[in-house]
């Protein structure tokens, strides 16, 4: 079976590259992926795969039933939204949608899963059980397409016993993959602060209560939430990435300052405590200095935990398929993924697909205008995901 999968992944590689390039040329932002959803549904239709389109608006779910389809069910997930980034690559498949780019590799994820679906559909008479294909919109923007698809029953009828997802990883060379068991990625919350005071002439600050100075004190104090309050064994990050004043100039003190940031951690109890602490600190400082602070915490994705047993089986299967030299262990990441919602519901394994090629200069990180991949990674992504699914069905 392993040899058959590798042969088919190689044979279909050109077609899978073409799918990826089509998706890359036509990216759509989160919650706007109308054409992408229709394209995925059309591809499944061509393959004769039973599917439903329109879950969480643009999501698509397919079913590939082998022998004894009720024996065991495993789910495979890919996301397909893009980012608001202007592509800087000069390639034949460059984005044709100004200001929108597949800079996080979701085109790769979707093309890989479509390729996997093609092979599994061809081999459906040679395995027992059912494969559920989850093509998910809106990973990049709260509340996250995963949460919406789950709410609409994507994990029911039939209910999978486990789920796999893969994500591009430029630091790893194409042909390699990475795994981590247990806690892997952080929760992610968005912070929105509005600090108000009394502005006025820059030469006469004593006539008001400068919200810029108030904001400076708040920023400094909030950094201590992690450095002086968090248990050092719990990974935590608090970053304020945007600050704007309403009005203001070299000689004008504004009345209002807005801040935006993110808080990430890997412990739900501490997460809630930190939310309360941040709000209390900011509001207290503003009040003590004669101003006010409106502080909104928009709770985002939960932490992502990889099931230890499922991940161990997946890693062993990857070693058998790719060789031990092409399978690495991954460190904890403070980035976030809405795949975490699936991991909170069932045994899950979220692994990394190497897409880099240092010799060819393909090293740009995700979420940058020069991100690209070595397309040989698609052959690895398709072959390995097919193999993982079939090995899990056998277990």
C-alpha cells in the first residue's frame, strides 16, 4: 500500500501543483471565500466524492467510504482563506486579487487535501472505514471557521474518532515533516484599549490630563502581567502591536489614544486571571491619572493540544513512510490556530509540512509578501496524509 500511495502521489503531482497555483492566483479573504468553496466542491464532484457545500457559508465536507464504512471514521482538515497582503513574488501564479495573498499556505493545505482525496477515492475498495474531508473557511479571523463548522455539526454524522491537520513550515526543507505531542500552540486573545483624557496645547499640559502619558504608563504596567505575575512554567506572551491617537500633533495633545494587542498562553485558568488583571491595571492607572480606559478582551482560539497516542502513531507512520531522517520533533509555538477547536473535541494531530528550499532561496516566513514554497512539498503532503489516514483506519 505504501508503494502504491507514493506512486500515485508522484503521478498526480503535476495536477496537484496546478490546483495549488489556481488557488494561489485567486485568493479570498476570511468569510469571503465564495469562489474557493465552489471550486473545492466542483473538484470533489469530478472525483465522484459525496460532499456538502455551504457549511459555515463556504465550507465543504466530503465523505469517502471504504468497505464497512461504519467501522471507523477519521477526519482530515484543510483551511482555504487568504490574508490581506500584497504579493511581492514575481511568479506565473502570482495573486490576481490586489491586496490579497495566500501568504500562510492555505492554498497548499487545500491542494494537498484534494490530492489526498483523489488517492483515497481511488483506493476506497482497499480499506475499511470512512474518511471525512473537512475544507474549512476563515481560519485567519475570529471567531474562526472551525468553531462555526463545529457548531453546524461538522463533527457529527458520522462522528470521527480523530482528526489530522497539516500546516506549511518554511524552516523545514521540502520532503520533511515535524510533530509535537501534547501542548503545541497557544490560545490567542485580541486586546482593544481606548484611553481618554483631556488634551490641549502641547505647551500647556497642566491644563489637561495627557492620555498619551496615561497610555505610556499603561503599556509599561501591562508588560509586568507576564514578567511579574505569570507562573514561569506557563508560556505567556502579551504584545501591544498598534497605537494611534485621535488628533494630536507636535504641539497638540489629543483627547484619545487607541491601542491594540494580543495575549497568548497555554493555561485556561491563568488566561482568565490575566484578562481580569489586565483590565484592572489599565482602568486603575487611567483613573488615578484623571482619565478613563475602555478595555475590551476579545477571547479567541483556545490552546492546541495534540493527542499523545494519536500523535505517536502518526509520527511512527511518518517515519515508516518518509524515513527517520525526514521526521523531526517540534518545539512549542506561541502562534495560534483554530484547528485548536477540533483538538478540544477529539483526539487530534496537527503537524508541520516542510516547504522550504534554502538552496533555491525559498525561505520567507508565512504572513510575508514573499512567502512561497518548494512545490515538491505537495507530493510529500499528499502522500503522507493519505498514508496517515489509512494507517489510522487500520488501528
